[in-house]
C-alpha cells in the first residue's frame, strides 16, 4: 500500500492542503479512504495555538505550502522540515458565528514562529525579520562587525486596530541579531496593561526586561548569564526562578530568590542535573507552581523512598521538600496544569491506559468530565488553555488523529477550530483496545492492540509486536501513526507496556534494571502468547519491530525467543550495550550512571552485559533482520547499527541494512518517516503476507538507485523553486543508493542454531 514511488513524486502536493475545520465529535466521523504514507507524513498544520485571557479569541499559526525566505536563503528549501515552511497568523472570534472563516493578521514579510497573548486584545508575535526589508542594508565596505541577513524580533499587535509595533525598537532588535532566539514573553503584567516582562539577549546574556507596549522602551530589571535560558515570575511579575543550562557539560541549574531578598542563590535540592530530555528519567524533579506564600513553591517530584511521583510543597528558606499536595494512589503524576497569570496549580494529569486530567476546582472538573464523555470513549481530551469562562482543548484518539476545540463554560458549547493533519480526516483508521495481560511471574501489564479496520472482530491475523522506546517511556491509548499504518496493511499490532515503562511507580520502573533481555523480554513474549491463545494472532506469521530501545527489544527477541518471529526490524536500536555506555561516557557523561543502572556494569559484570547484547548473541538468532538508522542520529550513534551489520556480515546471516539520509533519532522529516515506513512494510510484508498487495512497492523497487532531476521534479509536483539547492539534497533525503552509501545486503540462510 505504500506506493512510495508515488509518495516521492507527488507527496509534495499534499503539503498544500489547507487546514480543515472539523465537525463536532470528529472521533465518530465516517472514514473510508485507505490510509497511505502520504497521509501520515504530513508536517503539522498548526505550529502554536493560544486562547486569549478572556476566553473570547483563539490565535494560531497555520502552515502554508511556501518556503519562507530564510529557508530559501540558506539552501534548506529542499528539506520537508516544517520549520522551513511559512506560517500565517489566524484569529478566531469565539463570539462570532461558527461558520465564519478565521481572520488572517497581516505580518508583512515577517516569518512568525510563536504567538503569546498579553491582554484580551493584544498579541506578541515572535518573528524572524529580513534585514533588507526593514532598512538594515549590507555594509558597502568590509567590516569587523558581522552582517546578518535575518534577525529575531518581537512584534506587538493590537487586534482591534491591526497596529504593529516592534518591541525594543527595531534598531535595538537588529543590534541583538546574533542571538538564536533573542526574546520571549515571561509575564503579561496584568496590573500594568501597558507593560510586559520579557527575557531577551543583550551582550550574550539573557536578561529580564520590562517593556512599554506603547513606546517599545525597555528597562532591565534582572541580569542573567550567558547560560541563562529561562525565567519565571510570581503573580506580581517579580522574578523568582532562573534556569541556566551549560551545553558544554550538559548541566542544568536552578537559581531562586527568597521572599524579600534581591539576591539569587543556586538551589542544590532542586538541581536539574538529572533532568535530561534524551534520558527522560522517572525520578526527575521539577518546579511545578507557585503558592500564596512567596517562600513556598510546588514541585513535581518522587522523593527518596516514595513509590510514586506527586506534587509536594518545597520550602525555599529551608531547602526542604515538605507536605504532599497531590498524588494518585496507583499511577505517577504526569504533568501539572497552571493558571497562566497566577501560576497556581489548577489540574494534575496521570496515565492509566490513557491520559487523565483532574481539576481541583469542582465546577471546572465537572465540566471537563462531561467533555470527556461527550467526545466518546474512543478519544482522549487534553486541556491546553484554561480561562475563567473557556477551555482550549486538544482531542485525539485511534480514529481521531488530532483536532483543536474551544469550549465555553457558560453555554456548554463546543466549537471545532482546526485539525493537526487534515489529510487524515477522511481516511479509514483502525480501532484500538486496551488490554490487561498477566505475565508468567504474575505482573499485570497494559497492552494496546490495534485491530485492522474492515477485519472480523477476533479474527486471527498476521501480527507485528512493537515494543516502545525509552526504555522508561510508554505507550498509551491514542493515535499512533506507525501502528495505524501497519494495521492498514491488515496486520494486528501489539504494544505492551513491559516492566520498566513510565508512569507505574518506582518498583515497576526498577524491575527492568539489568533485565533487558530477560524479564523485560519475557513480558513481550507473554504478550505475544496471550494474543495467540486469544485467537488474535496467526502463530507462524509474526514479526517484531521497534525504534530506539524498541529496536533493541526486537533484536533481543531474535535471540531470546528465536522461534517466535518470522522477521525482526530494529530502527536506531542499541545493539552493543557495552559500546553504547562507552560512547555515553565520552558524549553524554551525565547519562552513564543511568545507563549502567539500566543495563548493568560492563566493567564489573561484563558477562551479564554481553549476555544481553545482540551483537554477541548472533549464534542464537534465526529470523531475517532489517537494520535501519538515520545518519543524523545523535541519541543512539549510527555505529551501533554498523557494529551489528558487521557482525551479521561476518556470520553470513540473512540481513538487510539501510541508512536513512537526513533523518535524526525520531525521523522528524516527512521524507525520513515515509522512507522508513516504506522499507519496513516491504520487508515485513515478505514474511507476514502470503500474497503481496498490488499497490505495495517491493524491496527491490525501494532500494534501487534513483536518478533525480530536481528542476523537473519540482515542475511536476508544483514545488516552489528555491534560490539554491544543496548537492544531491533530495537524493540524500530519500536514502537512494550511492557509491558513498555504506549499505550491504546478504541473502544467505542464517547459520544453524548452536546449543
């Protein structure tokens, strides 16, 4: 079904799809068109969306089909990265008729990247401006001062009049042009309607400024450092917290101010040294919200010895965690929702099989629970903005790929706003059920099963077992584009939250430590056995596939249960944990302790680590293997796939390997995602389907060398023609075979198993 050849010829046309206004209750809409890679590989149509403080208006940035000037100037227009596409600013008046189209706000030649309300009728737009368009011309003579063709600035817009003013003054913004993102709104200062609090770079430091919206004049109120990246203020707009991040040593530090003091002190107790996105640790500690007491804040933390993450008071004077404010009796706290002005906590979220939200205000909670019921059991409702009389909602689910709604409390009216991916609205999507499976040692785990649309309920089908990444991540009930795509091929998809998954408490997470290819893999195997015994899966037509840690788990399944799977796919997976820890020691030193705890000590217990290492267990494997990796991956190095490929090659094993050009760890670009899904489908289809569909591209078709005439390609697909192109840019993105591409494919039978 991929028709990838069609995707790369005509996929660009789909980027022109305008935002669709979705019908109320879209989760139950009729969906008939078959799902394709083209549908899934669309950049988000909405970049950012916010509700005004009075709940009367919603502003958002909508993607267009045009490359913006910066992408053209830098030669990045050959990339399908949404950051390279222009967005327009749209405004919805919730007091007007529902059928009225959104109003577009003129931004001239500015490239908008973010919006923020600072009053009921005033928007601040973070934008990239073109120097020459604003009178900043290139120097006529050589100068030691670098000239920048583009620069950041904040633009204040009066919604009623359309008046636009550059904050700091345009000359001042131009002088701060060397900053990557020179300014952001920290606080709207509601007590001072004509002023806002803004963090902005000046002389390499990220300082805090009080800006006059009428004149653009600035007053510096706090000095930051060269590593300062974020400020937080109390309800009165007084700065109380500052976050510094040292990129060189991957350290993050919080500084805070005690009540009545002008001095800043580093807070060791709330250190963010362990809070790193690519680790995503479950024992992280973060500041959550302010309280009525300037000396007390709320933190979202799992204290030493506690089983679950919850909300606790934190005494700034004593540097101590205090009383517990909120904790779910079974699951970890996921996030805290705060009031934008007061910065008080108004809701907490957690995950059982899906995201749940609990509002502390009884009236608001009653409204929200009624909303959840309104959108049916097959959708999940996320509150994004909360005002006194309105909510901005994001609704998603297996058969609802994601839409924004506004809800007015006084009238209980739900108003559709926009869809994240309009191309998916009419497609035939598959339903998902949440199951509970008891493992061999009595542990109960959640398993999410995607049932292909159009198949008989309970029918035994070819199956893809798809363990999640992390390992301290998790799956939940919702829209999973990869699971949906595989289900569109007629394959049932199993996604177990094995031990070690996030959200189930400390004991559940730590049960995976040192058990990657043992107890964790047993959970995955027990999930498959459950599906077979339940009549959902054809026993001899099962493949296992995963990304990142899921890629490791797929390879671990190849040697832990060699008879269970007809094929194995590892995408950006860890293949040699010992070598991965060595790489982390050099490139991510703060992560070494975490990975050693997860995997084991390669120095003190090398035998155990090697026993769970796919690259050292090839003699136990039997199934054909596909290895995929993005060449721009900075989370799991591409050397992990190279080592596995070399070992498989030396063993004469049946395997295939492909490098996805231009793809990072998460395959962020549409072409990277499309290429990956097409290769996975072609490979797994050889083992899962007895008869290949006519519209499926074969492995040979997808991997043969492709000669691409870029100007002709653009003419056929209606792509804009950028001023300059990087050499072979599209070829690199497609991953077409070139003489420099290190790709090998062997088709010999695997070696016989050894006892």
